[in-house]
C-alpha cells in the first residue's frame, strides 16, 4: 500500500516562497513519475509540474520560471519549490506518484497554500 504525505503549505505574502514536500511510504520504484497538482475553489484540479524517472520536467505555463520540481528517489520524496508566489496560486496542492508500469496513480491528502497580503 502506497501512502503519500504532503507538507510545507501555509500562508504567505505575495512575492514570497514556499517549499512543498511529499514523502511516500510503501513500495515505490524510481521509474515512477511524480508530480504536483493543484485545485482552487470552484476549479478543476490541474497539473502544476511533473518529473520523470530521468528527471525530465514539465510544468504549466503559470508555473514556468517560478516553480521548480525535484525528486529524491532514495527518500521517495518529491519537492516543489515555489517562488514569486501570487494570489492566484492559492489552492490545495496535491502530490501524485504514477506507476508507469502498472498504470495506477496515488494521491496525497493535499496541503493548503494561501497567498494573501
């Protein structure tokens, strides 16, 4: 059974920074894809950034130049460094680990990020 636990969310002023972490327990393989999604009130969940087993990253246009995703396979952890935060970044952020062989995704419980003055 895979379980994901996010941390690092909170309240930050516009222009500030936060670093989200997502640690997984259970059987995880380094070939899995890891990613961060977010869901704002009244909106659909959307991809923020993802990272492949080969450390190839992809990110939403809204995140480019401000957010950086990284992973530590030895710790089964994925990170999201968020800089220059804007009020429109306010959302619940979810991490996702995707089993690229079995075709199954796992979600964390979410962590709230609020950007407000």
